[in-house]
């Protein structure tokens, strides 16, 4: 457990900019305990007619007429340093309202995830998740929205909020989309803290910054790795000082484009990221469409290339026969667990390279205690 916290922190230290220790003792950073509804967690309802004047929802006093006529409900969840008009909202909400007949709820928990308070932001996720679950339980209990109409779309820390919200839901959700779910402080620990395939009937995940802010391991029923995940084309040019944040943000950008793309983002199946790394993927394996219109029966990991600016989607890939090359190797098509073991090991390599100083270690011990405490928070349905 200690090693895990330590290693995930290092991933961030390595990235410089996003170092969570910056805010560890900042008096402006706070951890909220408490009840839902909470003033720091608000819900804003958008439809075509209210796109510029969203309705602030009261989870304890919901108005059924706000959700008439019945339409699918998309709930967008921002991440660290976000708010209701920040990614993924800024990219996805306008395209949804332009092209789909849906309601959109943008959650805003910005006060709980301000820069530089990453560690506290992670510790605030349980409260945010509880408040989100309360809203969903009340919407469904009161017959205002049907459970199977609800789809959560979470970016970064918001992906983990979606995963933790399910700990408090009375019914299993139909679909959750994780857009580059946050990695630091989520690598190990139990699945109740992290988005996983058990959290909804269908969980689709897009990974765009696998060596930095986002998870490398497969987490859903289907996982897509645009450009293999470590570096997105165009990001070095767009943001030379912090290409990682550009990589990370590509996930909601790709997702927004996938809603009305004419060619689509098509990925090709391969058993795992590591197998892809060593070049042993079949170039005739099945292809699947990534993003908003993904088929809900596809399973596995898929890899694709994109352009370096919009439109990013490149359409379907040509099938090339590389089976003679692959025949030299005997590989099982399953076994993507190797990626799960590989992710912490990768950070261990950073540890050796970096050899950090001892005083940091005390901070991490402290942090560890707090996180264990967070882990023990009750996970019960909430209304
Ligand atoms: C968020 O919580 C903090 C700490 O309790 C409080 O001071 C602040 O006013 C809250 N923010 C909002 C927008 O309610
Ligand atoms: C998709 O919709 C957005 C606005 O909602 C628009 O800017 C873009 O051009 C559209 N793309 C295509 C391929 O129609």
C-alpha cells in the first residue's frame, strides 16, 4: 500500500507540473466530509432550449417537468482543476446538444478540486460520488428518469468519480464512459475506488496519456488506445512545456468528435498494450468503432491512429496480412493482466532513476494514513 502511494506520486513528480505534493500542506487545500446535498457539489441541467440558461437542480426537490419529454440523460463529470464548463463539458456538451436529442447534466465540484490540491481532490472524490449517487437514486426512485436512460461520462478524476458513485447506487447503471481515468493515487487499492468493468453493464474507456495522468491498464469491457497512449500527435507542438496535459485532454476531444464524425475512429483489437508494444498484434484482427457510438457488445483492447489536429478521426484501417511473422510466436489472445502488473513496475523504474530525498517519504507516510482512512468510508446505497 505504501509502495503504491509512493509510486503513483512519483509518476506525478516525474511530470513536474502536476506534482500533488505541492499542495500537501497548503492551507487553501481542504478535505470535505459531510452530507449530501453539498454546496460544493452542484448539478446543472442542459437541454436544447436551456443550453445558455441551465437549471440548477436540487437533488431533494426535483421537478419532473424539467425532464419532459423523456430523453436519454448524459451526465458529464469533470476532473482535477475542473468546473462545469471545463473538459469534458466544454468539448462534449455543445456537440451533444447540437446533434443528439438528450438531456445533459454537468456536475460542478470545482471548489473541491482546485489547483494545487491534488491529494485533497482525491480525498474529496468519495463525497462527490455520494452526492452524484444521491441525485441519480432520487431521479430514478421518483420515476423522473428511467435507469436505463442514464449514461455517465467522466474525464480524468471524473472517471474515478463515476466508478465510486456506483458504490452508492441502488441499481446497476447501463453505461459508463471513462475518458483517460486518473492514475495518480489510483494504481493499486481495491476496485471500489477505481472505475472498472463491474461498475456498469457496459464500461468503455479511452486512454490517451498512459505514462502520465491516465491509467495504462485496461479498465472496462472495452478499452481504446489512440496512438498507443503515451504521446498524442500534435501535443509536442501544441503544448511544448506540458505535452502531458494535451495528451490527457485528447480523450474528451476525440469523444466529442466521435459523436458526429463522418468517418469514425476505428481501432483494431490486440490482446494487450504490452503485446502491442513488442509488435505482436495481428493486422487482420477485428476492428471496432471508438467513442460515443461504440457497439455495446465489443470487448477487449483496441488500438488506432489519429490525426494531429481536427478532424482527428481517420476511419477504418486496411487489413494487412502479418500472420506469417506472428506465427513465429505463440501467444494467447487473452492475458491483458500483464499490463496490470506492468503499470506499477514502470513507475518503479522511475523510482530508481529519480532516487528522491527522504523528507518526501514522511509526507507520503502521512498521505498513506489518510488514504487508508478514505478507503474505509462506508459504501452504501444512499438516498
Ligand atoms: C465549499 O466548502 C468550503 C469549506 O467548507 C466553504 O468555505 C465554501 O464556502 C464552499 N463553497 C461553496 C461554493 O459553497
Ligand atoms: C460536428 O458538430 C460540430 C458542432 O456541433 C461541428 O463544428 C463539426 O463541424 C461537425 N462535424 C461534422 C463532421 O459534421
